[in-house]
């Protein structure tokens, strides 16, 4: 009898285990299917509400019990009046005009400007609903990178200008090279005092391993059709003709960069500032690379009473493997930091 009971318990556990595994597999398949159908999603965050909630929370902490009670009573009364007015206006043919919107977009650019994929979705979404009375505020951070990538990023911002939607760009840390190419498109550029601005120049670096290959008796062959199909190479022997052509191409790119900046900020002395140098925010203001010294936080607080502030962010969907990998990496990093902190605390006791 005991044998049958133990066998029944074993069978029940085995069935439960199998059902659990099947359920997990079904969940994984369902999640993968959704990811294939959905590349990403747009996230809208009400920053006005967040800031006002923070202000309210802090102010209430500073009040006495009697003051807090009186304030809550006053807020309740004000809410009733507001609801009554909204109810009255709802029955009228003409609705009261809503507050202008301030759309906040973050762009933290990498060397290849891959973030432009999200930027184009955000700009498209804003253009579909925004009007000329609204404004777009871009918090930009980039040290530049690939010419074609940042050229496309600047073109995405130009789409807003083409629709006559006011554009302000804020630089809290850095907008250099391709980053400044994006910034100069704006109607207004604000910058923190020690942010890095400028670097209007072009650079290209390429290592050459030809001598190393020769030393080890390794032959390298490269066949091209067209005199300048390849000017400089990493493994072949470069000549002066190829170098001159490469320099010419860099100079042409620099001239296009200068023309682009001049077109968007004609007040600049382009020959003075397009030397590849960079400046801090306060210096950039004197050179008219930026229009005002101010942080992005101060600008948002300044706009709080006159505009409804919302953040627009396009979040690309991550594959299951990426999510698991990120989760594992975060766990390892957290464990490593915990061990380090424990050891350090022991050392200083």
C-alpha cells in the first residue's frame, strides 16, 4: 500500500513538472510571437504632472498639521469649482483653448548615431499632433560620429522646422562635431556653462599593417576598378596620390559641414569657429554658437506655468535573448558591486 502511495506521489510530481515546463515553453513562444509583430512602442510621460506632484509633496512636508488640513480643505474646494466649470463648458459649443504643449525628446548619440531610428519615430509622432503654437525641446548629448548618421539625425530635426514647429535644443554636457550639426538646426540653443560645444571639423584615422605583413612574409593583394575606388588601405602600401585624394575628400566634407552650419546660424563667423576647436558653454555664447546659458532643468521649470510638458520616447522592443542577457549581466554586476562594497567596508573598519 505504501509503495502505491509513493508511486502516486511520484507520478503527481512528474506530471506537475511536465505541465510547468510546457507552460513556460508556451509563454516563451507567445512572447516571441508578440515581439515579431511589434518592433517598438511610443511612451508618453506627463512631466508637468510629475513636477507638480513633487512640488506638492515637498510643500506639504513643510506644513504643520493645522496648515496641511486647511490646505487640503482649500484644494478640495478648488477642485469642486474646477469640475463645475468644466461641466458647464462641456455643454457649450465652443470649448476653451487648451494649453500649448512642450514635447521633450532625449537624444544621447553614439558614434554611429544608431539612436536616429528612435528619433525618427518620435519626430513623426510629434508632427502628427503638434501645431505651430507648440514647441519641441530636445535634450541633446553627443560627441559626434559618422557623417551620414548625424546628417540623417539633423534632417529628422529639420522636419520639425519644415512644419513650423518651434525647436529648442539643450546641451547639458556635450554637442560636438555631429552633435553640433544637430544642435545648429534649432531655433534656439541653450547650454550649461561647462558643456562642450563646437568641434566643427572632420577627422579620419586608419591603421596600416603593411610593414608588419612584410616582416612576416605575408602578401596582400587588393584589386579595384576605378582610380579612386580605394585611396588608403589598412594592409596594402599607401602612396602619396591616395593620401592626397583622401585629404581632398575630408576637405570637401568639411566644406559641406561649414555650409550647413552657416545656413542655419548665419550670424556665426564660420571661418573663426570651424577650426575643429571646441569651447565651453560660456565661451560658446560669446562666439554665438549658443543663444543662452541655461540647464535643461531650469528651462523646463521656466515653461511649467505656460505649457503642458510631456516626454515622448520611442522604446524599441528587445528580443527575449537580449532581455535575459541584460538581466544576467545586471545580476552579475550587482553581485560584483556587493562583494566589492563588502570588501571595501572591511578594509576601512
